[in-house]
């Protein structure tokens, strides 16, 4: 049998990120991300009864986020450790908590974005300002009353705001700069989805075009880097939902999004699966990405994106 901390969790039924909305689960992930602890240590730190703690640990274990084992020297005692997937999820949670603390939001930020429907709304808004009617059309299963509540929740934590400027006087809803500050956590959560639940990765498992839009203002390239690059997503074997290609133009040290029907052929094309993109943009080796055309241009753009997402 292999190392239990490397065992993959089962396919996601939609509950992994919803788990982060629950303080008891967040507390356990927080305690265990620094290393294994005994059941007794966890009880003492969290101040709960043994039976309650066992129920909480069993829930994380069923999801493949935690493993339990007898302690060396005392096989009657139980040791608890996060699996590789559990530790990665705990570190994503920590990144969101850092941003929340910076803005005095406490647990409210992670509780808001842990709700799947709100993540889908944010996904739609990352692509650009939307009217209320457009959001109803773009987000599956969304009702008028639910959208009113969700937009209010997103505004309350500063992730979205409302302004005029829509057609026929309609209001527009759009993301704020706070969403851009979460870009690293969004990238890592997308990578988590594709690495651990590839066949169950939902529509909100990140989006290349959205990540590039959020990161573009922070990309700094050399003054001589110039040209257009198409960033292409190759569907993985199990299929792909919600990921889209994007084309960018590099000039004067910055990048901008280019419409695909712009005149002329791009100078370079970078392609890879969603997981390969996530790993490369997180700073891992870009060996999973293929480059055609001007290699130096593509590599400079990738380096600029990695640096922007590391801020």
C-alpha cells in the first residue's frame, strides 16, 4: 500500500470548496497544515469532545483530505495527517485568509466565495461587466431572488459593485480590485480541481481567459517584448467544461487582451491541458506546454504571467 497522504480523493461531488465555509473544517485544516497531530492534541486545541472530533475527522477522511494511523510507540493512540490533496487545499485556504485579513473581512470572504453559485457569478463577471438579465442567462439554475441575494453578498465583502452604463439605462455589475488580489488563490484552486478531481471538475474550476484578465494589469515585460500570442487550452481525456482560449498582445512592457477576429495571425501559440496551464503559471516547469512560433516571445510572456500571479 502506498503512502496514505498521497492517496487521491474520490471524484468531487461539489463539497470540497463548500467545506471551507464551515469553521470546524477550516479549523482542522489550519491545525494540521503545519504537520501531523494526535487525536488528543486536536481535541485540546479545538476544545471539543472526542466523539465530536472523531465525526469531523471521519468526514475529512471520507473526502480523501485526511488520513489516520496508529502512533508509533502507542498503537492505541491515533495520529492524524492531511493527505497531499488536503494539505494543498489548506494552503489555498491560507492564501484566501491572508487577503481577507488585509481587508478586515475575517471569515466572511471565504464563506462567501465557498458557495458554488456565487463562484459562478464571479466567473461570469471576470469576463466583463454584466447586467442582471445577462447573469440570469449565464449562470445555470439561477433565480431572480437568488441573484439579488448573491450580488448583495458579493458587494458586502467588496468582490463586486454596481454602476450605471448598461444599455437602456440598465445597471452593470462587475468585479472589484479585491478579486484581482485573489488571482493566485484562484489559480491554485483551479490546479487543485484538475489535479485531484479531473473528471468531476465543475465549470468554476478556474478559467484561463479569466485568470489572464485578472493578471494582465500586473504583468511587466521587457520593453522589447512585442507581438501577439494565442493561449490555447487542450481538452483533457475526460473532457473539459468552462475553459476558454485567449489571445494577448504584448507591447511597451505590458499586455492586453486581443479579440480573436483581429487581423493577422498570432506570432506564437502556447497550448496545454488545464492542469498543465495551472502548473506552469504557478511557477512549475512549463514542460507540459507546447510552443509554436516565436519561442522567445512566448517564454517572455509566460515568465511575466508567472511573476504577476506570484505577487
